[in-house]
């Protein structure tokens, strides 16, 4: 089964590129850039990854990315991840990027975008790995900041596929970003939003109604609202589910308790993703394997889920045909 799952061509639709920063690279970049970290070793970094909720993770996630200073750092970060993903049988990666987190520490948007852009071109050439980029708005920051970021990103609009909405969900409902998402839509960009990870099903509904999203990131709490489930099923709305993330952030207590089997039973269109692989215990393949262990799914189920991701990916039709 492991061999089958590894060979299965997988598209990753929910990934934060800053969440691919492995402790080894974090230490190396801290050294290279003279950034001090509150850890003495790679082991100490790993030992700190004991999360109780989304916020406890976000605190370390924002601290970890402080070592990223130059375009070369962003290129190295993304290239290292693309290589690992390629080794797991991933053929397409859509990465969220959090520019506001970098701008806030004095790292220019150009630095981030040039570095990631170089890595994307190399991935295509060296690994035959296609990529997409999702400009994410930090939902715990003001809405006008998101709008300004989108305008500042004008030189990179051509390289963007979508806008997204991430960071602390509770208390930051989607509607706050309606204007920024409307502008993104006018620019021809697709739209995704984290909703129903820690937040209530109402946030999923709000993302559909006020942000006109093409996919919901996480969405696992939709089961608390049967009317919403019915709507998601009818619209064949894609949920990008991240099982190991949900486990590590204590959205679920045990993998066996994860709502995935019930979401599947409800007829929803699901994909399996890694979210922040360096922090949550593995990449896409590990997420597939965790589901196999917990739910005993057959090859057919995994074929379906991997197929859903290819169909829902932001990629040219010619590439989709190639991967089908
Ligand atoms: C995130 Cl797991 C998760 N949820 C919301 N925002 C995020 N940013 C990075 N990982
Ligand atoms: Zn996420």
C-alpha cells in the first residue's frame, strides 16, 4: 500500500510555504543571517512543537520564519520542499505565502516573490513539478492592509493563481475581507479561504456567500450544520483537508476520531493535504498513510481523493490532461 500511495500522482492544494521550514534549515539560515533563535539545537526546536491549538502553533510559525531574510533564503526554502514533495510522488504544489508576516519584519515583497519565483521555475525544469501560488491575507490583520497588499503585488499578479485567507480564525470572520476578495476576483484570481478549522460552520457559509470562494481550506466543522453539508455537496465544493494538522492542533483528539470518513460518507469533494509539513509531522504521503492506518481505506478511495486534487487544482488544462 505504501508503494501504491507513493506512486499515486498527488497534487497538494493546501500548503503554507513558510510551514515547510524544517528545523535543520531554520538553524542553518539563522546562522547564515545572524538571526538569534531561542533554541540551542534542532532537537530543541522539534521538542517545542507541542501545540494545544491553532494560536500556539502560529506563535512558533511566525517566530520560525524570522530566519528568512533574502531572496536566496526563500528560494532555498521552497526548493528544499519541492524536492521532498517530488520524492513522495507529488506532481503539483499550490503554496500559500504570507507576505504580511514578512513585510512586518522589514522583508520586502520583491524579496519574497523573486525567491519563490526562482524556485518555481527550477521545480518545473528540474523536477517536472508544476506549482501555483496563493497570496494569503492574514485575517487577524486589518482588511485595508489586505487590500493594500493586493495592490502592492501588481508586479506579480501574473504569477498569482489565487488569494487565500489564513492565520487566527476565531474572532476573524471571512466577511471582513469581502472587498479584497472582490478585487481579486476582478483581477481574474481564484479565491480560497480557511474556514471551519477552529471556527464555526457559519464561517464556511460566510466564505461562500461573501468571498465567492472556489475551495474551502479545512472545512471539517461543516458537519455541525446539515444544511451547509447539503449545500457543499450540491455545489461539489472542494474541501482541502489536512488530517495531521488537525491532529497536531488538537482539532481532533485521535486520528480515529477525525471527521474524514463522515465527510466522505456525506458525499463531499475532499482532498488530502499537509498544511505545514515541517510542524505537523509530515508531507502529503504521510497524510495519506495516516488515513490508511486510521480508516483502512481501499486503493479506490485514495485514487478518488488524489483525482479530486488534480481536478480542483489551479493548473492549465494541458497539464491536467497530462496528469489524469
Ligand atoms: C495555518 Cl494550520 C493553519 N491555519 C491557519 N493559518 C495558517 N497559517 C499557516 N498554517
Ligand atoms: Zn492552512
